[in-house]
């Protein structure tokens, strides 16, 4: 039984689920999930979760993400990325300084209209399925945060940028909006996720490399449950309180940090995560990992 996470460097050209299922088989895991999809066009950090770690997917999804993106100026496409049909071509007369100055307009809290080619659903149907049928529906703008936006390289008609952003940010939409602001249009030509929360792609293992490893070496790469939650405030409970929380009861405790905390029992075993509100700890996601003996 495997309970933990593996940092995977997903290659271009496969879906996140394809990569996940291959890693799941290589590790012999019974249950698997991940903390954020990457499109087939994109490469980079995919956090694969196994066993009890799948319960923390939502928490990891909430983390800020970092990407390296290449924008192709002068072309807009039907999907906002390189997989779509070219809809319009324009001459590019943009200087590097203009590109850098334009990026500053997108830093901070901005509004984005989600793309039709996305997994968001309308009446239970993913938007990308409607888009494949040639349909388009109205989408409400959503507020996202662009924490950092840096021009790395400019070579007409392409520009490379680094983006650190909140969850729910569509980098392809950002690329289109930057292209519109520059007056020439643009689409996302390449994308690589380099970070998710405190985890970095530099510490990830490519799927092909994982295939060449011996089983013990693969398992040595798995991150334990406690390491996944190390940045959360910690709450330690005695045996009586731990039993109550495991039974779904909320606890009145002193000196709690508001928000989500990692909760441990008297033996140091992880119980799960809880949410503290006004001095009360509510169970949020509890593990079924056997206590240390």
C-alpha cells in the first residue's frame, strides 16, 4: 500500500491521466489521483497522489502555480494555443520594451473569461466538448491573481514569459489577452509548469526515467503524507481528543491558528487536516493510516 506523492515531469503530447496511470502501474499503487491537470500541449510538474494522499488533492490544487510560457505573436487560434486552427494573422511591430511594459498591466488581480476549450462544465457538459461541436456559450469572467509576470526573452514573433499565478488561471487566456493588448494578437505556443506551491519541477522525475528504475528506487522517490502538509500549522491531540475528531466531532481548543491545519495524534501519526474557526477545530479530511505502534 502506497500513501504519498510523486513529483512527475510530464512530457508534451500525453494527457495528465495517461501519465498518471503509467506511474500508478509502475509503483503498483491501488489508488491514484493528481493535484492539477496539464494539457497534452504542456509539460512539467504533475503531482501524482497515491492512497490516502488523494484526500489532500483539493488542498494542493489551491496552491499558487508557476509556468514558463512561449507566446506566438501575430496569430490567434480557435483554441488559444498551438493545437487550434489559425483564425487571424497580423503583422507584428512590437518592440521588446513595449512587450515588457504591457506585461505590467496584467500583474495583480485581473479578470479572465474562461476559454471554451476548458474542462469547465455547462449543464454537466465540459465546455471543450461543446467547442468541438462548434458551439459557444457565454462564460462569466472570473477573478484571478497574477503574482509575478516576467519577460524572459523576446525574439519577434515570439516571447517567453514566467508566470506565477493563483489557482484557476488560464495561461492560454493570458496569452490571448496580452496579444490583444499589444494589438497583434497571440496564442500560447508552449507551456511548462515549473512549480506548484513549494514543489518544483527540478525535483520531479520524468516518466521515461521512472521506467528504468528498480522498484525500490521508484518507491524512494515517494513523498510521505507529513511532508505534503509540512507548511501547514500543526495541531497535536491527546488520545481522547484524537478519537473524537476521528469520529467526526469538532473540538473546542485554545490558541488555534485560523484556517487549515495538519492534525496529529499522541503517537505523532497524521490524523488528517482540520479547519479552525473561532476556536473550534472541525475535521476536514481524515486519513485511515494505521497509527504508529
